[in-house]
C-alpha cells in the first residue's frame, strides 16, 4: 500500500504555492487504482449523456408543440404527426435511464472505495507518527473528527457529486447550444434575465448564512449556560444559583429569537424576488417571442424550445452550487489528511532498518542527556543528565512531581530522542536498533493503564499476538488477576468498556500487568504503577509486580516511598538533576539528605492516600458502597463504574420509542399568543399555493397566442406579458409574508419552550440528575433539538398543509375545467412524476450516511489514538490496522450496495417520466382528434397538473419531520409535567430570624434513588452543637459525603429526620436553608467567568466589592489574586481550568464565606492538593471555622485532629465518636486501626 510516495515531492512543491491550505482538485484522486479509473471514466461519460437529455427533451417539446399548433385547422393527421414525436420521447427515455444508472452507481462506488482507502492510510500513518506529533500537532478528537468527518467530506467531493456536476455542466452547455441553434437573437434577449437572478440568489445566501451564524452563536451561548449549570448542579443548588442561571439562559435566547425571525424574512424576500424575476423573464419571452414570429419567421415551437432551453440551462448552472461547496470542503479537508499521510516521522515505528540482535542483557545507560519536550521547547527537563542501571537490577527514581522521573521512562521507550547525549542499551545507542524489535524487549506499566474497548483476553493479547490459551492463563495468574477474572460471568471474554470503565482501578492495573508479562520483556518500566490504588489493591498489585521483577532490569518511578524500599538502587531526581543515589539503607543514613527529606514530607502528610477504587474481590454490596461515596460531590452521577455506555443508550431511547400521544390541542395552546399571526400567515399561504397552477394557465395561453393571426398575436402577447408580471408581483409579496409570519410564531414558540423547560430542569431535585439520561449533554441536546422539532409540528407544518392544499386544489380545478378526460389520464400518471421529484430531491441532498456506518470503526481508531503510547510501546500498530480494516469492510460493502440501488432507482424513475410525457401527449392528440378538446386545453391540463405537483413537491421538500417532532413534543411535556420532589423555587416554608446552628440527625435511613438495593445509612444518629466542629471519618464508601448531601437537602432521608435548631429541615424554605450553609468540596466547581463573579456567586443578592475582598482575605486568596495580571477580573476558564488546585480551592472557600454561612460543610476540601497548597488552604479553613458549626469529611488525619468530635462511620452507622485523644486510646478501636493503616501505608 505504497500510494502517496510518488506524490510527496509534488505535494511539497504544491505547498509552496498554496497558501490557502487546500489541495488541487485532481489530487483528491491520488489514491485511485485501475478499477477506480475505469469507474470514473464510465461515470463521466454517462453523466455527460444524462446531462444532454434535458436539452434534447426541449427540442422534442418544440416539435410537439408545432405538430399540435400547425394541425389546428386539420385535426385528422394530428395523431400520426404527434405519435412520431412521442416515439422519440420513448427512445430518449431508454437512453436517459441507462445513462443515469451508470452515472450514479459508478461515482458512488468509486467514491466509497477511495474514501475507505484514504481512511485506512490515514490511520496507518497516524499510528506510525512519533509521540511528539501527538503532543504538538493533534489530539484524539481531531483524529476521529478527521476520520469520520473529513473523509466523508472528501468522499462527497470525489463521489456522486462529481457525476452530478458533470451532468449539470453538460445540461448547461447543451441547453445553450440548442437555444442558440434554434434562435440566437431570442436567446440573447432572454439572457438579460440571468444576472438579476444570480445577484438576488447570492445576496440571499450571504445574508442567510450571516443570520444563521448569529443565531448559532447565541444558541451556543445558551448551550454553555445549560452545560455549566447542569454539569455542576450540586454547586448551583448549594449556592441557590437557579434564578441566575435561568436569567442568563433567557438573555441568550432573545438574540437567537431575533436572528431567526430575520432569517425567515430574508429567505422569503430572496425566494420572492427570484420568482418575480423568473416570471418577468417569461413576460419578456411572450412579448418578444411574438415579435420574432412576426418579424423573423420563428415558429411557436422554436420560441418555446429557446425559452425552456435557456431556463433549464441557467437553472442547472444554479444547481451546481452544492457541488462546488462540496468540492471546496473536500479539498480543504484533504489538505490536512494528505499532509499527515505523507508525513515521515523522525522516530518511525514502521522503519525496518536498524540492528536486530538475538537478545539483550538489559544494561541501560543515559549518557549526558539534554532534553526538552517538543511541545514545550522553552522548558529544559534535563541538561547533562546521566544514569546507569546494570542488567537484572531494580532502580527506583523518586522526586517531586515535575522533576523528570517519567521523562527517563519515555526516553528508554524511545518515545522521544534526546537533543544531545545518548541513551544506550547494552552499550548500543537506542537509535541504532530497529524500533519495533527493541520495543518488544521493553514493557511498560503506567499509572493509568490504558485498556482497549474489547474483551479482557484481547487486551492481554496485545502483549503477544500469537499467545496460546495457557500462556494467557499463566500471565493472568502471575499478575494476580486470574481470581477476579474467573469470578466474572464471561471470564476472559468480559468486555472492559471504553477505556476499561467496567473494571476497578486495581483490576485494570492487573490486566495491564498481565499484558506486560505476556510480552516477557528484558526491561520492565513501572511508571507510578500502584499510585492510583487503595491500600488493599495496592498490596495485591505490588505482589504481582514483585514476582515479575525477578531477573529483569526494572525501572520504577514512584511517589510512595513504601513501593521503592527494596530497590537495588534509588536515585533521587530534583529539577532534572540526580542529587543522590544508593540503596534505601544507605540513603537513610544522611538525615539531611534529599531522600530523608522526602520521607519526612510524606510522614507529615500521612494519610494523603486516596482509597479510590476498592478491589472487587470483596463482596458485591461493599463494592457498591465504595462506588457510591467515591463519586465525589460533583461527579454527575453518584456512581463511578456505574452504567456502561450501552445501557445508557437504551435508557435514553426507551421513552422515545413509543412516545405517549401528545394531543395537538395542548401543543397549539403553547402557541396560543401567536394565534392572529398564524391566521394571517395561513391566508398568505393559500395565495402562495395558487401561484404555480396559475402559472400553468398563463403558459398554455402563451403557446396558444403563438399560433394566432398576426394582429391578435400582437395585442394578446402584450396582455399576457402583463399577466406574467402581475403574477410575479403577487409572488414577491406573498413569499416573504408567509415566511416572516411563520418565523415569528415559530421562534416565539421555541423561545417559550426552551425557557420553560430549562426553568423546570434547574429546579429538579438533585437525585433526578443522577440518572444517566439527565446528564448535562443529554439535557442540552433535548433543549436545543426538541424545541426546534416542536416548532416544525405547529407553525411550519400548518403553513405547509395550507399551501399544498391550495396548490393541489387550484391545479385540479383548472385541469378539470379545461378537459376532464385528459385530466383523468394525466392524474393517473402524476404519482410517477412525484416519485421522480422525490428521488431527485434525495439525490441533491446526497445518499451517503457513511458517518453512522463507520462508528464502530471510529471506535477502534479512537481507542488507538487516545492511547498511542500504549500502542507504540506494545508495537500494536499492525494489530490495530487489521481490526480497523475488518470493521470497515461491512460499511464499505453497504456503501457500494447503496450506490447500485440508488443508481437503479434513478434510472428507472427518469425512464418512467419521459414515457409519461409521451403517454400524456399521445392521449391528448387522441382527444383532439375525437373533437373532445382543443390544443390549448391539452397544454393547460398538462401544465396545471405538472406545476401543481412541482409546487407541492418544492414546498414539501422543506417539510418538517413530523415523527421526530412528535417524540420531541412528548419529551418536552415529560419535562414540563414532572414535579420536582425537592423544589428550590418553592417559596413556602419557614425562615428563622437568627440561626444558632444546632444540627441533629435522628435515626436516619437512606438509599440513593439510582441504587435502591444498596443501603447507605441505617438508623444513623449524630448531633452537631452550635459553633463546634464535627469530623466524619471512615473508609471509602461508608457514607461520609452522603451526610453533607442530606444536610443540604439534595436528597430526603427515607426514614428518620434531620433538624436544624429543633425544626425539621423539610419545613424550612429550601432556598433560605441552603443560604445558611457554605459548602467547600473536594473538586470545587468554578464557572467560566471572572474570579470576582465566582466569589460573588455565593451571595444571593449582589455582593459588594468590600465583601468580596474581605472573603478572599479570609480565604488566603487575596494575595495570589492581586498578583494576577487582571486581578479579580481574571477569567478562570472552563471549570476553573486556568487555576491550580490550591487556587481554585481558595476561590471556592471565598465563595462559601461571602454567604457568611452559619454552617460550614467541608467535603474532603484539601485532599486533592499537594503538601504546600494544603497548608495554605488548611490555614484559611481554620480561620473560617471559628464560631461556625462545621462538618468535615476527610481522609487525611492531619486535617481532623483538632475537631471537637470525631465520628467514625462504618456500614451506615456511627461506631465510635469522641476526641482524637480518646479514640486513639481504644485498643482495636476502628479509629485507632484507621490511623495505624495510614501510618503504615505512608511508611
């Protein structure tokens, strides 16, 4: 598959010229093979043939009109003359059908084939790139976006659209050739109508695009409000920010409303003016055509051939714009993709050159290495770093974060090359080895193990492709993973979910270790391999590691010193320099040494460990419990490894599959204020509908006029020309009227629905948001899509129905009045006409839904790119490619099948349409011969019905999708009808003048609504005296954080009660109650706004500058804020991303203080911080806790020693409480054993 290599040199030249970053059009076909060239040849020739069918038909139509018109006086020969012409129609039908089948199918198939080739080449080349490419140039989102989005664009640019473009171009050329041959003078006159058409069309599209983008921006703002509010609903609820959120949301909707009304108006004016110009050009044609017949001897048929040819020719040129924009999009999309396909990485995984030895011993040496990360060229990581590790020994690297420990590992894996110095293995420079071979000798287990979305067995097989079942078994046992794998219902075939979400941390890590063992490496690299685990899982994983480290060169990077004690050599790295090295016992000798200092630091913070994911070898319920409290306060759903993505999808679709019937009356009621607008709009729609059928009458009169005696022809032609102009004026007024009036009604409805739904959603109880179908993304999508779909059901649908009914009625009345016999014949044939129009519409839109078909394949790519280091380190590039190509096979076949089907559909409908023309005119000739009708009426019937059908079709192509709208309406009313169980907008309830802050929890039992089978509390009792500090401790999942959620009334207890100053919580006004409490949680949620706005958020009414400053002083935040460039006006970024953990935490504390709460709730407020930030934040908290009732939840013992009461929670009840000194004295007490566990794990 070595395409693209020849192109490289050319592409290089190309780039110099091309500044706009697109590739020349012919370059899109760079990856075509012989078959593709054949298909493209056939497709192009057929497209030209197909394009000529329209001009030829216009010629035949002229002959036909002549044969009718010239036999008016003598109707005996009419059937003979007409049937000769209709026979030619049948020949045309056959040719056209075949050509269009070949055109559509050849282009679709070749497009599908070439796009598939580009996709796999792109992925193949992405996987071979060096890691620095991913640091600097791209990210997973972009790659997947390119593979799903850009290839679809490229495919559109080189598939059926090329055929369509060729066809339209040949219609254009053919049309004008015919027109000039038949009557060049009339053609020139007709051409004057084209510039105004073009100008009005382009002006309209420019204005509409501008309006649409304004509307989009406004809606995007609204979506951000939704995302921020729902995504951090607990913060919003805790700080009673619901009203503010609704106000922000409504503000952004107003802009969107006005821009969508303007858009409606502009679209109407554009369409109206184009119709007006079209009708005026007909007026010109009638008048001038009559003149030509009199002065230059044209026949009536010639005039009509010219008119129709000029029109079809110029229309076809207008229809090329979707093709041209597709080409432009495809060329731009191809630029980046082809650039990647042709990029040669510096460290090339596919490069077969380099040494391959029988085996390596495993001596590693870094010699005088200078290194900076390519993505951060101004930060020097190493300047002259050296390190030597002899084979078979274990070396540990320790030091603070950012000192360069993990960089050593990246250099040994050759993810990067040093800028100077060398990395040697067995005294050979790493660059001299064949990359794939040397990576097979090295195995990496990293801090966050990356698993692929497939089964456990497949994941382990990444270590060695052709491993036997026994080898896998042995590897799993060595990794301590066999036990838990056997317990899973599907054993090794269990799917691990995306990124391994179905497994706990400890389980993932052991599978990653099994994968590393299977590889049987000489060199083992462990990068923080146990840091994310709790004490129990860590022990199990550590055992597994100790077993496999035997006889291999091992390099360990670790924070926890407990994991590195047994290493043969410990190197302490500080800011890219090695400051000490030796064994544990040697380094401890020097109490002032760097190693000893690190040990001391860790002892001070004893207990900084998170017990995040418990091992799943425990009983099920315990595991469930763990998961619950693990979701920290702002994890959206109260579960970590909860629902797999699949089950979520099911939930969301269920309610929409059988939407409850929503009475239209109720929907209409929502639109009731706009009733007068809708009524006037409907009247305008009736007028709109009648325009095209009336046009049919005028056309047939015009044909009649051309066969009249000269004097009558002169006067009649002027009269009918005027009629055309008048009809144009009517259209010019009626089109904008309809679209403006319905835009007003529809946009108001959208605004109303969005606002009502959002207000309702914000005031739902917190438990409602725990359900996966109510995540911020899902709700955002519901608010935007549902409102728009519902609009389609009311306003737009009404306009549609009225207009179509009026078109159909007018057409039928005119036709039956003219000649009912012929009307019946044509009516029988009209369905064929409509089917053809439908197919044409579909074709213009394009058939490809490649995006959805390639989802599975994208998942493979997504996984691989997201974990490129793992792919690189296990040399799994080829494996990923095989999997990817296999997943693409089916969609590619489907695409080709679709091409054939759409080709057949297309060919058949065109064939039928031309046959239908032949049939109706033949029947007309028979009726004229029999004396039932005359020639004008034949054309009147034909045009009236044809234009009525076209009118109905044009408008219904814009028709809204009613099924979608119905399910949307159901989902809107589902939101509007649901009553919130704990409603913050409810103003009834008590408020107290002064709050002392005595809290009592009496006999409370509680389960989370989303996990009714797991009991969190049973009969919990706890008293918190006013002004005192109570600390809750216990292991993960014991329910400590739940206490805080119950105090804020995020949930109601199932039984028992909680009182504040003697009154039960539910009796208070909810908003007032929450204002009395200040919450600071483990991961503080800040809004994407300024620091000032974030602090002021705490206060219900606007906070003064003085209050904000006072709060930030207290929170130890004033100094660092003043030090920022923009001080309090600094933006904090999305979710506070622009600030460090300690800074965010202090802003969050200031926000809680501005409230001046009586009760302070601290949920793990310092656990995510490093030692230094923790000290500062803890200081701030100590100041704030004075004279307030405080509830502290914490892992780290240092933060709770000073509490007035420490309560130990276990299995949903409080098992011990008292001061630190009392509890520590109880032998075998729970508290004492927790402390002991912390001390041992930190040593």
